[in-house]
């Protein structure tokens, strides 16, 4: 039995009202026995919280003592393909953070997510701080549309007052690496950039790279956990004790 299998906790089905008039959305809490941190983890634009990528990330984080609270945006819950307007998505992020805090009040929080989910988390935080959230982790920040390099989508990050972790692949066509480096340099000490060699926006690597997608997922989990320790070192010590 490997480390991931040994530490996997069964997901707890839950949900919450987004407060947007869109009704209740589904959520999944995965809390390992040794949890010391909770990551409020939003999905990307085209796939929901049960996508294999989201499942795999949650399982690997659980193996490192990081609980996850995954949730659906209203459009995904309703089975629609087109994302909700930003105000609806940001309200859902804020409601998810509140629901996660209620589900695990003893755990320190970070938030963020895959692509759109991460960007909407930071957009909400730029509007008004997310209660209890110590940092935001982006699993592929979508800086611009494919083949349209720009930094406009990162303008709001100047208004985010907590540390931010950017996990970015070198083959990501939604985030020119040179531009991401510029954004992180502008943000200064608040930004940590981790570059995943050979990965695309989905963190897939080519066979000729000599690496596997599973190894990349382990890398993502390791980096998130290591960064989280810097935000909540006493919490991990307490969980281990």
C-alpha cells in the first residue's frame, strides 16, 4: 500500500447555499485523520469537482495531511456548460469558504483551485478578504486565452492581501511563462512561483519527457503542502502530536 492509499479518507458529501439565488450546490470534504490544513478547492471552467484531476489532487493532498473542500459552481451544478457571470462565481467562492470553515473550524484555511476556480477565488479576495483564508494556491492560473498573451487577467491580484502560490507548467498555453514571471515579480513577496517542467495547462506531460502525469500530481501536492506549512506551521505540529 502506498502513501496515498494509506492516508485516503472517504469523501463526505455535503453542500451549501451560494446566496446568489442559484440555490444549493454540492461539495465534498476529504479530511484525513492527520489533517492540519484545509484547502478550499474550486474546479476549472470545463469540468466539475469530480473530475479525475480534482479527485487525484485531493487524494494526494490527503496523504500529506491536507484536507480539501471541493465544490460545484452553480452552472456546473445545473449541468450548464457556460460559466456563470463573475459576480455569481465570486459569491460561490465566498460561500464555499464559509461552508468549509463551518465544516472544519479547527483547521487553518487556504483557498484557490484549478484555472477558472483559482482566478475567481483571487478575484473574490481582491474585492474583499476571504474570512480566515491564509493564502491562495493556483493550480494553473489562466493568465490569457490561447495564443493571446496578456496580463490583464492578473490586474486584480494587486488587491489580494494574502500570499499566493502559482503552480504553472512550461507548456501551458493559457499562461506564457515569461508573463507569469513578470506578474509574480510585480507582486513581490506575496507571490511564490513553482514551475512544473513539461506540463501543460492540465498538468499533462508528454511521454518523451521521461515523467508521468502521476509524478506531476505528486509534485503539485508536495509543493502545496510545503507552501502551506509556511502559512500554518503550528497547525501541522499540533496534528502530528
